[in-house]
């Protein structure tokens, strides 16, 4: 993994007593420790998250117009993990830089410490992230969302942490005091952890606002949920978006996107969620895949469409979004090799996508035949003797395009002319 990447909030053994990694190295983007962010009590509002920033200056320095935006490779920037746990707890306005280690936020701290302590006993490599929670709403403080299981446990308290981790995350069973609820639809999480990194604090809220607007306009309430979340790693790729959802086979995958802007939101809703198509130029990776497996999946998808810029999947390098399901035949080997049937896949195949894929295969075969014919013609030119071959191939001549069929035609014409001449001669003698 690249050394200049931000560390995600995964559970890595630390030499100190805290289970949380040290602060990001790019401290120039962090808020002032004396900032008032973290003391507010109001709910998350995209307009007020960074009220002290002037819009234009903030966008040029930390937002979508910053000089570094879109400059780094995205594919392969997600550490491999198998399960994602989201704890619903308060809102970004009150999250300290390391909420999982905050002394006054007991529930996140205890859950993080317990998961870290029991990590060797877990069969699945598990990641913990905090997302917004509000009492009295669909998502309350203490609710736990688990992917890819697509389940929700209600109202976890700090008294229940040990039992919950033991039964659900270590034994892969059920937490008896609670009843798991099945999650339906798609769940979108946008990093908006301003006290951890200003870039996420500037980019995240506007992306969430656009998502909510588009969801309402398209009538997707109850089908698509969007929430701000804490640091997920790779703040330099802000806006960072993670999308979880089930396909028609009931398989769940989690796809990470980077350098997302509000203008990309309609495309993510229409193509990724609506059609099951991955937006390759924004794709960072996928839950369950290693860095190399992520790169391999992208390469195979691009090969289906004849893509050549595998290593340049920034916003400037690619304008093509490849259908994951449309390239199913080429990707199935990748998915089987990774042991993940959801690899490079989001929704089921449709007849329209398959027809398009068949047409692409026919076009590729025709192109290959034309290429082979061209190579044969060049080979014939190069097989001529000595320097004359170079002279013949260097400029077009009638001989360069002469084919065996042309020879047969010329012989036929000559034979016909001779036959006519002989017939005419015999006719004159008979008279």
C-alpha cells in the first residue's frame, strides 16, 4: 500500500494504549485545535458545518477547486477488509478528530477498544466507522449497521458492548437482547469529518446536500439512504463516498469512490445504483478485494471496452463508465479467483446489457480480422528481396495492391479474348 495514503480507521495493533492510529500526516489540512467545532449541539447542516470559511476561498484551498483535486490515482486505495460496522452516534459538528478514542464519547471508545482487543478472534477483518445518528428518527444514537450482512441492531449502549462484540462479531451469531433488522435498498456514506480533515469538511456536506435533493426529486426516499460518516482513509481523495447495496441475487458489495463532486451525484444514482454500473474514473476500490485485485478488476473491465489507460483512472484520464454486469463474462474469472461472487458486480444482468456486450464482441472480432489482413499484407511487402522490398513498401504502386483474385480475373479476361478471336477466325474461314 502506498506510504503517502491516509490510514483508515481499521483495527491495527498499537504500541500505545489507544486503539486509534496517530493523526494524519497532512496536518496542514486539519482544523485548529482551538476551533469551536466539536462543541456544537445542533444537528449536522451542510450550510453551517464550516461557517467560518468563506465559500470561494475554502473551495480553492480545501474543496473541489483545490490544486491537488483529481491528481492522484484512485484504484487500489482501499485496504482489504471483509465487514464494515457503522455506529450511529451524534453528528459531524460534535465529532472530535478521533471520536473512537474520545474520553467523553464512551460508546464509540468502548466499541472500538473491544473490537480491537477481540480482533484476533474475528473470522472477518472488520472496519469501524461512525455515522450520524439522531434520536427520534429512523437512525438513532446507538444503532449499529453491519455490511455486507445488511442488518441493523437498535440502541446499543456501552453496557452491551462486550456481549455484542462477542456474539455478533466474533461468533457471527445474533445479539440476543436485540433483534437484527434487515436493511433494504442502497446505503450511501459520505466522509464529512471536518475536525479530522478540512477537505472532507468542505466537500462532504455539499455532496450530501445534492444527494438528498436528487433522492427527493427522483422519489427514492426509503430506497436510498445517505449519511455523513467519520474518517474512512484517504482524505486527499475527498469527496469520499461509499455505497453499499444488494443485487438481484441478494449479494452485497461495498464500492468506494473518490474525487466525487456534487455534479457526479446524478451519475452515481443513475448508473451505480440504478443500473449497476461502476463509474471507473471515480472508483477507489471495493470491500473484500486487495489492492492488486482492485486493479485487476478495473483492468478487466476496461479491456472489455478496449480501455488502455488502466493506470490513469483520474477524472481527466477516463470519461467512460463501464458496466460491471455487462462485462460479466470477462470478469467471472476475477470474481472466482477472489472468492467473492460480488466482485466487480452490483446488480443482475439485463438483456439489454447482454445484447450490447454481444455486439461489442462481434465488433472486436471484425476488428481483429481486419488487423490480421493488414498484418498479412505488410508481411508480404516485407518478404520481398533485398532493398527492393523497402522500395516497394515505401510508396503505393499498382503491384502493392495486386491480389490472387486479380490474377484469376486477368487470366479469365485473356482467355475470353482468345476464345473470341479464335471463333471470329473460324467464322471467316467458313464464309
